[in-house]
């Protein structure tokens, strides 16, 4: 399903932007001095457009630093006045939203836990109804593109057209080197459903550690994202929250210098011709793949009927184990990604068992 809704491009509310959207600032606002010093350092880099800072920071478990509260909104007002940067903070309920709106905060972002609750999203949308606010919506904690899209729809139905998605990764289902699993396919699915929605990446929350920020940021540009949200603190070593994933403004600049920004189009006159040739080859190969899968289905149905005639179960676990091992080894010899091969044949086998059980039930 593709949904065409009236969402403004970033240039509509940031007309002078000439490079991808960059949002930066500390994970948490801690002191007036920390907020202003960090902001002034970031404002020296003209690639930074929005200053971010957490005012309310409810943590997974109580007892750790949970933000300075409403006083932080006054500090953001000072940043806005002294640097000219737009300012933004996370809102998690109607009260946060009302206070931030009264404080003339420019950007409201809805966090991953809040996006997972349609009740919370609706509560925030109701407060912002009829305003020209900029609302950014992080993906939910689990890779559910429909839930993410639903949050966008709720905000849009409140009359908000300045909407941006934020890909910040997902709660990992297994141990990974990252704090949150990127699962890029959920971003791809959201863009398929909402092609005109600007989406930026939050490498800080995906990585969890400074050493992975650059590779994730580059991947985001390679995927065609519209910008980045990167956390920056004047002295990350003393940060009261998420110290390991924050950069100094100077190191943020160095990271940005190394990134290669990708564009959807190019001025190279030969690019489209060559791309069309390669895409036509892909289309032909895909057709062959589908034809081969269709032939495989025919054989699977014969096997299902043969098993039924001989009163044999559809699932043969020893055969499945042998098949998977064989396919993975063959794929490895062909330089195919092992995880990809496993997922592919898991899906193929599950559908084969489904078809055989349907034959047996007839």
C-alpha cells in the first residue's frame, strides 16, 4: 500500500538549507552553561540546522538522571536567541507538548516508546492541532512499519504538514555490536508506503558507541536518507546520559567532513542509460527466478501428494536440516551472505510445508 498525503519537504520550513538536514546537541540538557557552550560551538558549523536537547528523560529504570525538566525549555529559548538555530526537544505526553509549545520550541520529536502507543501519539497530535509545528517521529521500538506509518497519519490528521521520520534502530532480538539493530528494511518499507515523507537517521541511538557513528551515518546517506540526528556534548566524558555515544562539536565536524553525500539524481548524461541497462538485466534475472520458483512449486505439490498417498508427514525435520546446511554451504561458495541464504530458504521451506499440508487436508 502506498499512501499519498500532503507532507511538506524540508525546504518548506528550512528554505535556506543547501545540504542534508543536520540536528545536533546533547542527549540531555544538564546546566545552562553546558547547553549554551555546546550550542555556540555547534552554531559555528553551518552544516548544523537544529539544536536538540532532552528536557524530560524518563529512563528504562528509575534512579538515573531523568532530565532537568521545564527549566530546560528556557535554556533552549536562550539558544534560539543567541545562535539563531532552530531548537527541538522530545515530548512524551500532552503536558510536555503544551509546555514546549508555549516556550516557542520549533521541533517536537516523538520518541520510539511513544510512537509504539497510538494513545500517546494521538494525545500529542491533539495538542499540536492547527499549528505549523515541525514534528519528527522516531520509529517504534519494534520493527513495525505500519505502526510507524500510523503515527505519521495521526499527526497529519491534526493538520500538521511539517513531518519528518527518524530512523533510530530497533530493540535487538539478538546480541549485536550496535545498541539498537538498524533493520534498514523497515525504513525501506516506510518509504514505499509514504514516498514523500522525509526521513533522517539517528546514528547515535543505533550505535550506542562513538566508534560506530561514522559507518552508520554513511550507510544512511547511501540509503538516500535526508539527514542525520547526531548527539553532541561539550564534554561527553561527564555527560549525565548516553555518554558513550556523544561527540564533541569538534569531532562531529571531523565526522561530517569524511561523509560522502549521495543524491537521488546526477548530472552525468550517461548515468540513466547505463542504469537502465543494468536494471533491465535485473528485471530479466528476477523473471527467471520467479519462473524457477514456479517450477519448484509444481514439484513441491507432487511431493505433497506422494506423502499424502503414503501417509507421511509434511514436515521432515532431518531433510530440512540437511537442506539448510547444503544451501548455506553452496551459497557461501557463491559468495552470498549466509544470513540472506538462511532467511530465503526458511521462507521457501515454510511455504513448501504450507502447500503440502493443504494438499493433505483436501
